[in-house]
C-alpha cells in the first residue's frame, strides 16, 4: 500500500522563512537571503531577466511579423478600453479602415524619417482618413516613437492631458492602431499611430478626412460649411458634428477587440507580458528591491553591533545592480516620445 507523502509542517516552513529572511540569534544575525550563494543566484536571475526582456523587446518590436504587429495593436486597443472602462465609457471597436489609415501614416513617417501630425508635404492627420476612405463625424490621432513597450506608451498617453482626452473621448466609437519601423534622428525605431473615429452615418453628408486649404488651415472635405459644426480643432484633435444627426452606429466590418488573425487572443496574459517587456521587468525588479530593502531594514533593527557588514554590502551591491540595469534598459530602448 502506497502511503501519501507527508506535507512539510507549516511551523517548519515558517522557521525556514524566518531563517532565510529575518536576522537573529537563530542565524547569527546573517539572513541567508544575503549570503554569498543566495546573492550570486539573485544576481544571475537579475541579469538573465534583463537579457530575456531585451531579447523579447528586439524580437517583438524590432523585427516583428505581421501577426505580431497585429497582436501589439490589439493589446494597445485593450489597454485603451481598460482605461475607458474605468471612466464608464463604452469600448472602442477595432476598425480595419482606421487601421489602414494608421498604417499609411506610420509608413509615411518611417519612410520619410519625421515624427509629427503634419507630414513634410503639409498633409494633416485627416488626409490619411480620406485616403483610406473613412468618412468620419469625429476623428483624433495619437502618435509615439521609440516604442518598445505597450504598457509604457499607454501610460505616457494617459499622463498627457490631450492624448488622454482622445482615449477617453465619448465622441469616438472606433479605433485603429498601426506600427512601422524606420529611422528617426539617426536611430532605428518603431513608430506607432493611434487613430480614433466615429463614422458618418449612411445617407448623411459624407465627412471625410480634411485636407489643407489654400490658406494652410484645415478644412473638412465632403461636407458643406452650413452642414458642419466644428466643436474642437487643434494640432492633435478635431471634432465635427453634422447638424441634426446623432452619432452613427459601429459599421465598417469592424471586429471586437481581442479578435485577431489565426485565432490569437490579445487578452492572453502571455501577450500582455511579451508586448510589455520593460514594464514587466520593472515590476519584477521593484519587487526584488523591496525584499532586499526589507531584509536590510530588519538587520538595522536588530542592532548595529550585531549587524553582519558583508551581508549589508552584498545587499547594497544587488540594489546597485538592479538600479544600473533599469537605467541601462532605458538607454538601450531610447526615450519614448509622444505627440
């Protein structure tokens, strides 16, 4: 008869944790967590995680396949919708036409090495809406460059009042996001374009992307001045309303957020981690640093006379390594810029 394996008593587990992390007479005031062997293992883990994160970053953002690009776009849509849900706003639906417009704008920036809402030829964002054939009642655009982490760029947009206003606008019902790879300011980089819209209703006055007028100002094409009311217009955002009509329902063959080609699912935790390597690494490093600081604080509380100085030095060295790798990671990926 096979006997069940005995479980380790909870008291023994607590004693092991106490011996490993808490200095005292039971471990000669030398927590095992800060002993040379444990520190060596932690250093190896910290360096390995750094290499994995930057390997994933290069694989995903520097040379991504079309499928990976679609996953990154869908993750960004998910993140935008999570922020909208906090404010009680309905989710945006991914629009293939808006995605096409965003891709044309991203490819144009990458090909001509500029980063701006207006192209070198003077085309404003609404030009790309028009080129893609997206008739809109409301439209907006957010941009980012040196893009290497989906959570980081969403956080940067949400921390910017105008970008946040686009993401949380109740005027929008659809979204399209695209990436392109090129060079900017002498560095290889990834451009990301986020476009928002509310489509014109069938049978209503067609409202297409704007184009520059003769005096250089923006105008909305496809609609008469008497039919349009411009609510907001600046270098980042335009909102127009066709008189007498409510916002249109979602159309355009749009697909629900998270539904990707080949059955991939952007809500899968794996994709969240894979498309946010810098953020994931930062969280892991912060948790480990907090644990090191806690153990070091307990060493101070146990008394200066009893403190084991080599353990303290090893702890400081591990914290310094974590700080250095976080700083190096920012340098390697470049500073994220938004517009």
